[in-house]
């Protein structure tokens, strides 16, 4: 099914394509492939005057206000290099982009993302990034609950393994939005 994108009401939201994350090994798409595809979409959106939101994750300054819930697999809370949270240079940011800093998995919780989208009349987001089943899916679930239409760019996102990626792309995303490839998005943005 072809998609139509209302350029006046749609924004790109890119999750965690930052120096400290794109160095991870990803499947089924390499981090490099994800960055290339996300960059193509970002450039097309910028050319059409559409807002681009680049989301990055970083721990709080002192880590004291971070929650440390009990879980089977504890997250690594080690040392971060000074440029860990820097958006990869292939994506920018440009002077017109919005950089959203989050401290949790999802891009809506504790940030101004929803406010900034609504102020611009955005009702649809194109969503991509790393990791499919963590940052992207957490953001997508909030977006669905907030009433946003969503378009997921399957080959501009990836996870730590292919099974995690497929669970989100095949099991969750079709229930809350449309799943498409980069070329389909670029064609719809013409």
C-alpha cells in the first residue's frame, strides 16, 4: 500500500543515533546502514521544510536521580566518553533541527518532545533509530497513546539481535502504525 505524507503535519523523529550507540553491533541492519538511511530521510524532510527531531539519551549528570529498578539484566551504568551523546555527524544537527535529550528509553517521558510536536501542528511522526525494541518501541508506544500517527522505517532501525528487531517490526508496530522501507518514505516525500 502506498502512503501519503502530509508534509505540513509530519515530522521525523530519530532515536539515539549518537556516537555512543552507533558503535554497537546491530542486526538485521548494521548501525552504518541505519545511519545512512536515516540521513537520507532527514535530508529529504529538511528540503521539504519538515521538522527533524534528533533524540539522544544520556545519563543524568550525577546519576543520583536515575531510577535503578530491579531486573534480570542490569543496564551498564559505567563511564561514558565525553562525546558519547553527540549526534553522529552524518545526521547533523543542522541549525533548524531540534535536539531532544532523554534520560529513559522513550523520547516522550520527561522531555519536551510532545510539546514541540504539538506546537508545530504535527500529528504524524516518521520514526527510526537504534534500538528497535527499546528506544524506538518505547517512543512508539507513548506516541500511540498520545494519538500520533506513526510510520516506522524498518531499514532505518535495528536492534542488538534480529529476533528483537522482528518482534517489534512484525508484532508491535503494525498494530500502532505503518511499517515501510526508506525508499518508500523517500518516494512519498517527493
